[in-house]
């Protein structure tokens, strides 16, 4: 992915946030009005001082006299009520900008996370195989939260610093242009310093976010593989690995913090110079009678209000850089588009049909092909077995049929329709897959069987549970179908999980059913019972069974033996034994009829 600047990330984010622009404009207006009301009391205080000081001077005239309020007492009362009113309005607009910015932040956080997750779900299997799941989880959670923190606080801070700078500069220029010019002299230096820090912080925080992703990925994978870690007694090794990654994150964060922490002391020097210049020059002008004492007091107060917010600019820049580093990672995910394109034939319904692989060549990389001009046909309603040695591409057939990948050459048909023309969701809904690596969701047995349906058909659940031989263990559980199985079905045995996965695939009632080593974890008796049920399981659907144990596919209508990227043999079990080829060799090895 391209390395872009923070400003580039901001522009990309602003483009994404176009549906919230009106609310952002409203929040900005609230922030501006709040800051003007926030500064106004200092101005009124200066006027009040001038009113009191000028009380004995009959020639003293101010804008309150022009408004028709004469006499010091009346003017002080008016100033007091005005100050009260300003504080009330300042509080109202503070509430308005806070609630508006926070609602914007929460809405964007919510929708950005959902948009990113939705896009991730639509991406190809190839993309997932090149990513670390912990890093993806970190982007969807930590990075989105980081962006929300900036919108909650940082955006308003930038607006208010800008407003106070402009408004107070105008007041200074009105009272004393010379002092106003001197006061603003440190600002270009402060901005240059900010740009320097921003430029150097941006790449550092990008590295910090990458380190967070790597750390999250390691924790995520270790928790998934905790049983393996314990079985190998490798806790110390994994602790050391995590310690290394955590130290990398710590060191990168320290480098970023060491730079960002230097910002405030440098800016304070600029603030001090501006304040001292105002104090010295203002004192001289006041003593010379060029400005009133109240105006001098006003300038002193406002110089603090003008310059001091720049000391917080370091934190704001820090927050901005962190959030833009996160925004880049989120937007980069949103920019990824799937290679597998959705088909346009949404009216196709004949999924219960012949399955044809025609001259299919496929590889995961450019070095070697998994398939070379693969050709075979599974007739509608057949029970087909797929056999081959490990790594020969049996599971790759499933991925191609599900269109998780597309072949580089050749075509795959269901009936007369190329699957590239079919709507992806309809295609996949009509294929039921039970894989060796069964994934079950945290929830009840019932929720896993009917997944992803929300409507429970109890009769259908009972039928598929019996066909999959799952009812045997479910009925022995205290809570039966309401039993909670834990994350990834951790409370169930391997065989129980596979039977539950078979029930889930059957409940889907697909036109094509694929077993990819689906009975590898069940005991021999359960496998025998499942085989006995195969006639009912395969009724009114095409079944493809990928197996190492040839006994699983012995009764298949047709068996394909894959080797060297193509079909080497095909036929029924008996026909293949008579051919005395690769299948016969594998059968003899598994049944003990041959001795090496």
C-alpha cells in the first residue's frame, strides 16, 4: 500500500466523511461561537477597568456612552449583566459543540468500523492469506477508536486555537497595531516548529500502528493456539516472543513520544517572548498615555489567551498524527477491491445440475501449477469421491467451485452456465461445505446448526441431527440443543464438532454438498453410521467427498484420482481395483494387503 502523508490521509478521510459534512459544519460553528464568547469576558473586564479609572475624568468617553448608558455605575452594571449573559451563552454553545462533536465521532466510528468490516468480508481468500488476522482486528478496533478520540477532542481544539488567534489578533490590531504585530511574531516560528514535528511524527506513528498490529496478531494467534502451546510446554518461548514484539512497540512509541514531548517546551519559549513583549511595550504605551490602563490589562489577559493555547498544540498535533496514521490503515482497507467479480446472472436457479471442470489450470503463485488442464464431470445427483496424496490440490477444487479463487485458464460449469456468470452469494448458498478444519461459533448447538438462518425449523433440525449422527451426543447433554459450546466449539470433541458441522451443512439444504475430510475426526463406528446415511444425505443433491480414508468413498458412484495436476484415474471402487493402478495401490496400503 502507498505511503501517504498525514494531510493526504486527512483529505481521504474528509472525502469519506462527506455524509457528515453538514453536522461537521454545524459543530464548527458552535465551536467558533463558543470561543468568541469565551474570550469576550476579558474584553469586558478591560472596559470595566477603564470605566472605573476614567470615572473622575469628565472628558472620558467610551462606546457605552455612545450606546446611551451614562455614568460609571450604570456602565458597570451593564458590563456585569453582559458578562453574565456571555457566560450563559458560552456554556450553552460549549454544550452544543461538545455533544455535536461527540455524536459525530461516535457515528463515524460506528459506520467506519462496519464499512471496513463489510469490505473485509467481501475480499478474496487470497487477500486473507496474505494478511495477519490480529492486524486486521487491530485496524477494525484500535485504529477506529484512535480516530474517534481525535474527533472527540482534537478537531474542536484546532478550530478554537484558530478562532482565538484570529479574533484576539483583530482586538490587538484595533487597540495597538504595533503590539499586535509584535505579539504575532512568534506565530510563524511556532507554525514552522509544528510543521517540523508533524513531518517527523507522521512516519513514527505509522510504525507505532504497524507494531500494534503485529503485537495484536501475535496475541490473537497465541490465544487460538493455546492448547498447542501448552502441549509443547512452550509458554516461555511464546512469552519471550511476545516480550520482543512488545519491546518493539514500546521503543517505537518512545521515539515518537520523545519527539512530541519536546514540542511544548519549545513553544513555551515563543509564548513567553510574546507575553513579555506585550507587557513591556504595553506598559510604556500606558505610561505615555497612548492607551488606557483597562486596555493594557485587556492586552495582558488576551496575550495569555492568544499564546497559551499553542502550548496544547503539541498534544493536538500528537493526537492528529496518531489518528491520521490510523485513518490511513482503515482507508487502505476500504480501498482494497476484490479480484473475484460478482456474476450478472441473478436468475439462474439450476444448481442441482452437472458439475464440469473444463481445461482448468490453476496456481497460487507463478512457480508451479496445482492443476494442468484438469477435466472431469460429475453428473447431477452423483456421489463423487476425490482421492489424491497430500498437497495434490483436492481442497483447491473446493476453493475453485466456491469461487474463492478463479482459475488462470479454463472454465467451471454448473449445467451449461459458467460459474463466473453466477451471483456469488447464490452460488455459495447452494454449496454446503464441511471441512476438516471445522469452525463453530460461540453460542448454542441450535444456533450453530441453523446458521446463518434465524428461523428455527425444529423438525428439520431433528432430521439433520440424526443424519449427521449428532443427535446421539446432543441428547446426552444436560441442556441438549441449548448447550453453549464456547469459542470455536472448544467444549466439544473433534468428532462432535465435525458431526455438528455436517448437521449445519445439511440444514442449509444445498444443491451441492462437499465433504472435505469431514469424517477424519470421528470414530470408526460413527463414520460407519454416517456412511450408512449417505444415501439419505445425498438425496436430491450432488455430493463430493474428498477423503484420505478410501473406505469413506467406497460406495461412491464415481471416484476421481488426482495426480500431477490432473485426473489420472476414474471409475467406481470395483472398476478402479480392476485397473490395478494408483487407486489399487492406495487401497492395498490402507487395507494391509501390501508390505513395503
